[in-house]
C-alpha cells in the first residue's frame, strides 16, 4: 500500500466528465519485417512479459473513507491483463485522417477507476500496411519522464527483441485494506501535517522574497502572471469530445534554427507553436488582445528518482510573443522569456508546488472541481493561461514494438476547462512528432494548427538560412 503524493492525487481531483486527466501515446508501426509476423496475440505476449518493468500497470486505486487523505495504490489482487488490451480497426482508406478521428473518440473515453488506470488499443487497417498502438495511462500514475520510462520498458532496440531480464522477485498482489486500516493510515499521515505546513509556509515566503528581488533587476522581464493571458475562443468550458491533430516536422531543420539563433530546441518548439497559433487565429479572423501565454511543464526529476513512477514536475508560464510579426524576433523574445521563467522557477524551488498540494482536502478539492466544471465557470473569467505546450525528448535511434518498427510516436496530453488545447511533441530519429489534443467544439479546425506548424518551421528555417548567409549569429 502506497499513498499518492498530493501532486499525483491532484490529477484525480481535477478530473470531471468533460476533463479527463489521462495522458496517451499514439505509436504508428510498420510490421512488414517483424520476425514471425505481428498480431494481437504477439502484442499481448509482449505486455505480459514486461509487466514487472511497468509498476503502474498492476496498481489500482483505493479511496480513503470520507476523503480524509489522498488515495492509496495497491497491487491489484484482481488484475486481468486481457481487460486492458483492446483491438479495433480504423475505417478505410486508413489515412491519418481516419486514424486521428478514431483516436479522438478513444481518448475521450474515461479509464475505469476500479482497475489499474491504463489501457492499450491495437488499431489495424492503416494505409501502407501499418498498424498503430494507442496507450492511455492516468496522469496520477505518470508524468512525461516516467511515461518515457514505460515506453523504454515496452520498446526494443532490435526487431528480434531485447533481453529485459526476469523479475528479481515474484509479483505478489495486495490484500484490499479495510476501511479501518485506511482511516488509521490517513490519520497517521495527517498527524504530520502541521509540521510540514509550517515548513512549507516559511519556504514559500522565502521564495516570494527571492522572486521579488529577481524581478526588480533592471535587465529582467518577469514571466507572465497567472490570469494575464488574453481571452480566446478555445479558453472556455469543455465538451466531453476530443479531436486529434498530428504533424511530423524535421528535427534537423529545427536544430539548424536553434544553432543559427543560439537558442534551445525547446525555444524553437514554443516558437513553432506560436506560429501555428497565429496562423490559426489569422485564418479564422479572431483578434487577440495580447500575446498568448503557454504553460510549460518542467521536469524536476532527479537522478535519485529515475525509475520511480508518479509525477515530479513543475510548471512555468511563458509568453509566446504572438503579437510580434517577425518570426526571428518572436523566437528571441520567447528564448529570453523562458530564461526568466526558469530563473523564477529556481527561486520558487522544485518542491514548493508539491508541498502545497499535499494539504489539499480530497473531498473538498474534488467536489470543487466538479462544481467548477458543471457550472461552466471557465466561461466567466480570464484564462489562467492559453495553451499547454510540452516537449518530450526521445531517442535518435530506431525502436521496435513486438518486432514492428516504430514509424512515429505522437504524444497526447490532457486538456481541461479553460484550456481547450494541448500541444505536445516528442522527438524520434530525425523527426518532431506533434500531438494536438483539442476540444472540437472550441477548436473546430485542429488541422489548421497542424498546417501552421509546418508553415512556422518554414518561416524560421528561412530566417535562419538568411542569418547564416550573412555570417552573423543571434
């Protein structure tokens, strides 16, 4: 029995019928040269053989009575692998358009909280003989870094498969704890709350003083404040529906831009998203009252926490400088803004947010979030920020799943009331694979965003080529 951290549990409390808090990964595979072929049985056998490397796959939630404290994970005594693996075919002709529409419907389906919070779908019938695997895992169990570790557990470096080793110990399911045991466990944890609260308040005050001092420096432009983002058509209450957009861009071109302007790949990713959003709003004729603001997750996972599941993440607010016409100048402003945001995040401290959410009362927090969603409060105030943008680094070498070669991997992050768009990208080989998760009632043309990503990279590459041709830098 293991209690969820406050941050992990927050993703449970944030969930409502219209805001599902699972993350997903859509892997497109080429099974043409898979040794022995590729089918659902072979995929199931792979999952069965790797369960010891994926702890969240056999853990389920147990709620504490009366919401006295955060839920606990237990090794599910009723675990059934076959319940989590599904099989479906995409409508013909099996292009990315049909696949994206199907995946949008699958992503909109909630996970069963009475079982381990994940499922995987084998999707057949794609053009070129390809197949796809959609994996959904609740955000309470993983963040971007731990999700990548799950991916490593399932994927191989060769088509023949890797020797991942046998489990060091046999898996032992837990006994479901009684209500009395759960209450006692919760009370023991709550007894430590006053001491932790005093320390957290002291650290927060110290962080606030450091931030004020840093932001008063003459060469510092503070990051955007919460609720300073302009209102847009997609910053509103959600429907329960989802649509998926995908785009694959050249990582080589992105690195040329990075090197030409002396910035980071993550800055280029933000600039690409900014350009795509400008294209989207320009096409629809929607005027913005100011530059868009992105929430950018930042991993705070230390070397000691590698291999541990759950969430070790902070977040920063960053300007997308969408009010600037010149793409090169926009990139420079984004780069400077992210530098200031990271300085502020360092001043706040990696564990400040995690410490505060430890004190959230589960029953109150969960009820408040459901009320917020049911009353559509997101329609009545300025957005906390406009869009979530996440960049997950992936491997520069080919990978295989049950012998099938990985062609592309599109990450799919969650959206929530007030933020109807998530733009997450993962690098793989020489590509940047973008997954755009949207509410179709708020973003009816997610394809415009995918189109805009390609146009934004072309603009930045043109600016980088011109800069390199002059022999200057940044």
